[in-house]
């Protein structure tokens, strides 16, 4: 069990070292209603409507809210199946939610459905998210929405501490599932592309990528980021500026007219 103060301090370190634009997320898969944190929003009860899981995560990372989503709160069925809140229906396994829109044949769609990441049915009843900085519960995962430069730094931190690359399950679908289920199953960090739902309904931006770290790997990741920063690998990226770079011929001519010391200036090719 990780001390909550340590988690809040970890959030501060992540935000400072990575210069994140939204809060790092603490995410917990709920095994019983007693796991729901005090003060958590229950969408159906408190908002009067259902939400998609990516929208719940967006409320946490953008608005600072703690959101607990059980099956009865969820609008999209894919996390219901992925988190093991229900058995996958035959219609899903046959591929009907993918064909014909995003699969060329029903067979292809069915193959995707059978390989869809799923947790064991019956172990969990829902998922809960909150900003890591204020979370009042023990999370299973920390999820960061980052840009490619921040992702590069995170991947180098993993290399730095563990000496290996990441092997990820990548898909254009169901980011709420692919960012969580493989990380729970393997205990390893995961990179995920926000899906269309995350982008259309939960405001994920074009530049954002999702990085998931299991809570047991968080301390190692932080030590890696600290090591990198101490050795000149942190953010912002250091650029190497060349003194007296090549200039347009017109700039050199006018500069000389003004009496500037540009005798050694090299002109650009065009």
C-alpha cells in the first residue's frame, strides 16, 4: 500500500518534470461498492445521466473531480465488457459493433472482438478516477495524457530504470480499455492512442497520447525521471544553437550596410 501523501507528492513531481497540461490520473478498479471513495461522483445518481468512461476520466483530469462509474453509470458497453463487468454478448463476439463501419468483413470484426482485452468476469464492479494530486484512495494505475515529447521522456525513463522497451497492445479503438486492461494483466507500463470516442466525446486533443504506469512501477518511473533530469535529459529539451548561422543574402547585404560585422557571414543557398 502506498502512502497517500507520497502519491500526492508523486503527482507534483510528474506535473513539474513533464510539464503536463492536465492532471495525472489515479485509477482504481472497484471490487465492491465499499471501495468507492468518499465524495466520489456517481454519474447516474449525482448528474442525472450516464457517461462514457473516457468522459469520467476527462472530468478527473480536466476538472479535478473524483468519479466512480459502475455498470449502471456507463453509456458505452466496451469498458463494461473490457473491465469484466459483464460477459461479452454473442453479437459483440460476432463483430457486429465493428462491421461494416470499421471492419471490412464480419469475420475480421469478429476476430478483433475475440482478441479484445478483457478482465475476468465478476471480479470488478466498476472503475474510479481522480487527480493523483488529490486522490483519497489507493489506485491500481496512474494514467498520463501527454504529448509525444513527454512520452519520449517517459519511455527513456523506463529504459533507464528497467533496461527494456515496452511491448504494448495498440489499437485505434476503446482507449479506456487498452490503457487499463493490458497494464493490469501484465503489470507493465502501457502506451495507448486515444480512440475516436475519447477524442469526440471526452475532448482528447490531437497531440495527446496515453501513458499508463501500474502503481507498483510508479516509484521506479519517478526515479528514472529524476536521474534523467540530473543528467540533462529532462524537459524542456535542450537545443543546440549554432552561432552565426547562415543568413539570406539580402540580410547579409543590409547588415553590412548598417555597419554590422558580417564579413564572415555565409549565405543560404536560397
